[in-house]
C-alpha cells in the first residue's frame, strides 16, 4: 500500500466527501478518486460507499480508517524522531483560536514557537467553537482553544483558565445604567434590562448568558445578533446596545477609552452560592481523542499553556 493513498483515503473518510478532501489535500478531485480506487483494487475491498451526498466508509473502510490513522501517526513520529537526531522537533501543527484569544495570543505564541520549535511549521486559524470542534474530529486542526465546551465524543478537553465577563457599554451612552459607577458589579438578574449586541447561537458566551438567566426564569434582551467581536464593539460604540465580553476584547479593540465596563455578579458557583460568584467564561484546550498527539503537538500544547499563563498570570 502507498502511504499517499492511505492518507487520501483517511481524509476522504474523515471529511465524508471527495470534494472537501481534495481542497484540504490540494489535489484535483479526479486524481484523488483514482488513487482511492487503486487502493480499493489492491485490497480487493470496497472501502467507501459513494453517493450524491458524499462518501462513507464501509465495514472494511472503517477497519482501514482505524489502521490508517495509526500508520500515518507512526510515520509522523518517525519523522519527528529523525528530526530529534538533528537536535529539534519537526512537523506541522494546526491550531484554532477563538477571535478574542487570537488577538492577544497569536503574536507571543508565534514568537515562542519560533524559539522553541524552529524546525516545525505552525498554522493558526480563527473560528467559532462549534466549527473548531468539527475540525478537530476531521483532522483539519490538531489543537483548539474552546470556550465553555461540554465533553463530546472524540474530543479530549483540559481546563486552562477562567475569564471574568463584563457588561460593555458606550461611555456616556443612553443605555440603562450607562452612568452607573462602573466599579459596582452588575447583578446578573439585572442583565435583561440591557439591550445586548450578542453573537448568534451556539456561541459560547451567548449560551452561557442564556443558561444562567434561564435558571432565574429570565431571558436576555437581544438587540442585535452579530458574529464577530470587532463588529459587536463597533455597534456598541455606535449606541446600538451593550455587550457581554471578556476584558481583553475591550483592551485590544484599539479604542478602549470609548467603553465602560462592569463585572457581572450572581452566576452559579460550584458551591451553589449564586450571590457573589462572577459570570465567567472557561477556556479549554481540546485535542482529538481519535488521533494520538505527536511529540511536536505535545510540545505545542505545553507552549500554549505557558504562554497563556504568562499573559493572564494564571495559576500553575
């Protein structure tokens, strides 16, 4: 069996489509189909069921998918071990970051990566948590940072840090409470008084706000639904409403002086006391449980942890 054919088959099986796999692999679809078919001929097995909606693995295909992932992983490990003979880890790592984290993490993480892993290649993309979870399972991403993500099949998550969420308003604006003492926390139960510019579901902050208010029999007042932190802040600055965001989204906006922020208190806490707990967004490091991490990916995960701890002064 040819390694390239195994890689092509694995990608098609994971993505469920020759079209999507051809884009990811940067190969013409007819050539991709031909190579997968040659593999089927050699093995005397139909590996994929092809239909108008895509391609799904047969029973034989599922078995080869499991072995194929292991084979490709071992090849990557061999390349890494050979790279270590030269004194450095090699290989490519693809990571996904939520936009608010990407703003503060991309530059220091890239600098640290160049120092610690000079022979490796790094790809960084921004995305929403739902899309990045799917990219982890299909192999498009090796590591992703996800907010408030629940456990899911095929994904391993590790808690990294918690960020306080703030009510963000235009300074001196006409929204309810705009002239309130910004050092005074906002009770979570009062949040429905404020018209919110907020991302669409299933954005993690949107889901957190709705869930916390639902436990109190309340719903947020949605003024506008906008996906994109920069666009949300532009609309808040224009007086369209308020936002619920972490502080780094404001401080890295380029015009933090335009906004006032208030911490939000009264969220559910682990001890059941909802009076003083701050509304917080939890950040997790996520990897695929179906694909063992290479040494380069493990080193990258450690680098992400240490860089975040330095940025946020998070405990150990």
